[in-house]
């Protein structure tokens, strides 16, 4: 969708301006096309799409949720190029915290099979590195700077952005937010209590909170006051006085800051407001308070308003929130639903568009869907996209069922007092930007390459991935060959670090002809035993010593598809994932003996009964609710008229997909 093109980005003009090594302004971004790969729609959504909230929706996209798989910098550029500039009402992001941690997606086989650790492995069965949060300060700051610049362009004039971070980078990120959005746009620094008190930090106070920065695009951002119930401890603390008949109460001042002309600035019952202040209520209201016995007079004749505990069940939400993350989560950085619920209620209205470009487990999209908002999510992680898609499928199926049972519950209307708005959409589509659908995830590929070649990892280095003896190693992302652009990046890095004299080894899956010429010219100027920064290449497909590295055996399925009258039957007869076998370090007979049911390898099954060869439209989704549940494996569906192609997509527990098609 759309051709590749450059999208201009306005400069950041706020103050102060943070400086770091290699800081570069983002003047433009390349907008790549998006490939439509999947559609999910559990019900007839025609009535929903007639809602006026869709009137400004870009015509190039179907009206529904959008889930993008790709680098979010490229996805954001794509959105800017395709009609979403200034359309997003709320942005919530929970980016990597530069924490020095490897986040992993813990996966185990279904049915409770083979959940123990395998001897000699550092991770339990099925763990996949999702992204490595190990960046030096400067790389991390440039990464966040560029994405926040793009997010500002997408945000509506009355929109808001909430950035979730922790104590490691909060001071830097606030400076960047001030620079991009302007310090006048700052609204809050929210402290979120994330866990119980810690006892293991012996030389410092335990950290139990993280930070959410709240900035507005303009001065008239959408805002809805939020209130929270007072607990018994608060009630006791705030209402410390007791009447003769046992009622708890407190008193507050009847005047407010600032002088006023008119009735509230005049004496009331002969009493003047204190200097520099005025009465908070008009005289008629003050008289009513006094007649109702709601004013307590001090010994000096100062009136104060009485507030009874029984009438004060809640208060406005302040900037400290106690909302702990899930104990048992489906994703390593999954956030509390209540956190997103409060943010969405505060800064949007039903039908507004919400964006999360670090979607992770999909909490933002899930809560937005439940609260009747439109949403866009993206992640570079295929595991995150799969997790989010499954989560949203379950929510939409439940919502479609509820609408079917209560036909009067229309989009944008409440079904009862205090009920959530009806869903704005009951479908979503999945897109891929710049072909990030890799068979092997980057961080896992790096780890395997390092083990294969014998590279010692350098997790603290901002540029190099490891060392091979005294040589520095840079691993090129496996989705593209070594190119002159990679070499130019190395040249800039070496110029910034003149103390480095090591030979540099590039490890890659291929090399462009122009890159070979570049390296030859570079090394031609560096002859002799004392020269520095020579470049070597290990091409993992053809290298004499390290070649034949990638030998990926895809998962395979035996599926029977047949037509019987007006129905189509789909029966999965067998499934095997060589990748899972390798993780288990078992041969096939032993695997069969230990895991009797092949279905334990399968995470979910989806069926499209009219597959066009390009976009997969989900007609049936078998997503077991619990890890101990297995897929059914046998399905009967209505048959379309005439000849059709049935497609069955099977996703294993490591996220690998198998697509089986048959024309019937």
C-alpha cells in the first residue's frame, strides 16, 4: 500500500535541548509500502462502519483496527504518508527502558507437556528473545528522539501522549519531550506504584514505581476528570472529626486564592475574605450552607465548610497511581489493564483513535477495543503481533456475541448506566511493512551466529556485537545483505572512536557487489602489519569455514480438506516442528514417546474458506483459552458457492506459521 517515498518532518523547537554523541535531527523518513496479510472479522460489521467516527478515515485502509508488523520508525512513516497525520487523539507507548535486560517470551507446549528446563540450556523450553534492551545511552536517546518526532506529527492538535519509563532514563526522556513538544505541553509526571515493597536492595531504597510522562500536543487537549474511591484508611485520615451523633467529617476553607470584584469579593455577614482572597461561593450559597448547618465557626469567627465522610465516596485522581502489573503475564513487559483504562478515559472520547507503536502483548489495543475506541498498534516483534492478534480475536468474538444477543446496543450508545460504549469496530487487519516477516528473529539469529562462529558477546557496546579474538564483530541484520550503508555506518563509528585500532569482522547472510568493492578500496589503503581497522567478512552461506550456517527446516502439517454438500471439513492429521524438536534436543522417536499428542506443539489454528492467495481472511479461529487446552484439530464450516480455495494457517508454540491450501 503506497509507493516508497520521503516524508518531511518538522523540526523540534522546544527548550531545553539535550545533546548526545551522534545526535541527528530527523528531517525526513522513508515511507515504505504495507502488505496486507490477514483480516479478522467475526461478524457483520456494516452497521458499525456507518458510524460518523469513520468519516475522516483514510480510504486506503478498511475501517477497523490496524496491526502492523515492522520497525515502528518505518510504520510511523507509512502512517504519515497514508492519511493519518494529525488524526491520532491519544498515544501511549511503553518503549524499552534501556534496562540492560534480555526480555524473553516464555512459551511451553500445550497440555502441560515438557515444561521442565532442558539440561545445559540457559532458557526454559520455548523461550525466545523478543528484543534485547541493551543500548548505550546515545543510541537509545537517538532511537527515542526519532520516534517521538514522528509521533508528534501523527498526534491531533487536541491529542495527548503518555510515555511510560523507569528511573534509568526518565530525566533524559523528559528533556527530549520538552524539546519536541515544548515545556508548555507538559501536564504531569505520574508515579505508578508497580509492585510490592522490595527487601533485596541492601544499599539503597527499594524501587517500587515507574514513571508515566503526560504531554499534550496543544493547549486545548481533550480532558475528562477522573475520580477514585477513598479506601477506609483514607477515610479515617481525611475525616478526623466526629459530630455528637457519631458522623465523621472534616472542614475546608470557604475562600479561594485571588481578589475578585462583585459579590464574592464583598463582605458576607460582615466578614471580609482574607487579604488576597475571595469567597469561593456566592452569598446565596453561603447562606444556604449556614442554614443547613454545614458551616463550622471557629472561636475567632472564621467560617469553614463541613464535609461529611458519608458524602465523599471519591476524590479526583492525583499523580500517584497504585496499579501493579500482572503477576502472571503473557508477555514480559505486560502492563496493568486499569492503567490503560484510566489513561484512555482521561484523554479520549468514544470513537477516538489511539496509537501504541510498542504494542507488546496488546494491552493498549485490548482496552481501547473494550472502551469503544479505534486503535492502531505495531511492533517489530512477530511474537508480539501474534499475541496481540489472538487477544483481540477473543475480545471481538465476545463483543459480537453480546451485540447479537442485545441488538439495541448500537455503536456509540450505552447499554446501561455505567456500561462501556459499544465497540467502534469488530474487525482488524494485519499488515507488514518493509518485509520483516523473518523465519528467525534477529536477536535469536545473532545468538546462534555468535555460538556458530565463536564470538564473545559485548552487551555493553553501543555498536559492536562481540569480539573474535582481538577483532571486533558487527553482525548485519539477517533480513538484508551487507551493503555500503552498513559500511558507511562503520566508518562514522570509527571516526567517533579513534582509539579503536582493531580489525572489524562483518558477519552476514549475504553481501552486495558494491559492498565488496567498498571493502577492497578500504583495505587497499591499509596494507602492512601495523595498519588498523581492516575489514573482514564472514558470509554465513558460502564461507569456507563457517558456511552452510542457516539450515532452517520448516514446520510441516498433514491436513485433510474436503467438501461435503454445503459444508467444508478441515482435519489436521499430524504436525511436527523441527525447531521445537531442536529446542528439546530430542530425536523424533523420543519426542513421540514423551509428547504423545502432536497438538501440544500448536498454539492456534485459523481457517479461510475463500483464500485469494494474498490476504488471509479469518473465518474460524481456534485459540485455546488455557495453556493446558489443546486445539480441536477438526472443523466443519459453511462452504462458499462454487469452486474455492481453502487455506489453513497453523501457528506453533514458537510462532512459526504453516499455511496449507487446497482448491475444492
